[in-house]
């Protein structure tokens, strides 16, 4: 199992659903020609390219050198920057800030939303979708339980944040963003192939299996997969119990 960081190769090969579902969020954003748009957590750049195809002037930002390197290789004509979404340094620069499937990774939500609010021009919009309250409830609780067994009874600390509509709306309002829309909805997400769940865990939850003795990560992963099978393997194969929070807010 890869031990740390984001694996852009595995992401592109096996987790294209992240940007395929994200295409619906780009449609919701409805980018217009010549708008300046920041794609917060752009990954390997596919959604930034879709925004650019609408004629907008897009800047992709990601904190992973692996992801940014791959984005530059995929889309050499677009602009990408390596930076932390919780430390944005832009002021009144963007007509829109867009983000898909990223904000649940950033625990310092106030820093992100504060930076987004500063980065937007007055009247600019923040359009984001990410894991909301109840996201991957079955998946994450099972990973925590199995991983705790291998870590002397205590699973590693959570690294994700899944807010409710009310909680996130309050945060947006505290930062001068007017909430025009907020939705929480289930989105069961198919994971490709017989190894779909194992690949998902290797990509997104590797940190639950760090620091174990040689051989143990593989053992724990096999045990986890067998625990998940009755819960998240259906007639069409593996799926993840995603739940999305989608918001639209405008800077006053
Ligand atoms: C997601 O909701 O997109 C997600 C959450 C945790 C790990 C990976 C993905």
C-alpha cells in the first residue's frame, strides 16, 4: 500500500468518477466566456479544462505536487499553481471560485472559506460540492474499526470534515457570503472492477494503515474488504456510500 501523499497515476487510472461526477458541478457553475475562475483542488486538471472550454480564464490550484505535475502535463495551455487552499493569497480577483470533491479534506474550514471570500470579487460566486454530513458512513466506520484493531485499539485521527447544510451555511455567512442554495443528497458511487474497493482505500484512506509492521497493511486491507463486501458490494459490483453537500453562495 502506498504510504503517503496523493498518487496521481492511481487517481487517473481508477478514479475518473471524481471528475465525471464533477462535470455536473461545472454545469451548475455555468462558467461564462472571459470570467476569471479559480478551481480549488483541481487534481489532475480535467474540470479546469472543462471550465476553460466554456471560454473562461481558469486557474487550477492544488496542494499536491503530484497532481499539479500531472495537470500541467495533461493540459499544458492551462495555468496551474501549487498552493494550499487554506492559505489563499488572492484579493478581489475572481468572478467565481469552484471546488469539487476537495473541501472535505481540509480541516481548517474557516481558513478556506475566509480565503475564498477574499479571493472573490463583490458579486462573485462560490460553487462547491464535497462530502456532506453522513458521507461514507458505512465505509469510514468500518475502516476505523478494522484499523483500530491493528493500531492497538485506537484508529488514527480523522482527516475529513463532512458538514451539514446548516453548519456550512452559517460558516459561509460568517465570512460575508450569501447562501443562495445548499443541498445534501446521497450519491451511491460505483467503484470500477473487482479491486474497486481496495483501490479506493489505497488511494484515499492509506493513512489508516501507516505505521504498521511489514505485512500488516495488506492483512488489514484484506480483512477490511471482506467486512465491507456484504455492505457495499451489490449486483453491479462495489460502490461507495457517498453523500454530497452542494452549495452556491455569493460575496456581498
Ligand atoms: C469523498 O467524499 O469524495 C471522499 C471522502 C473520503 C475519502 C475519499 C473521498
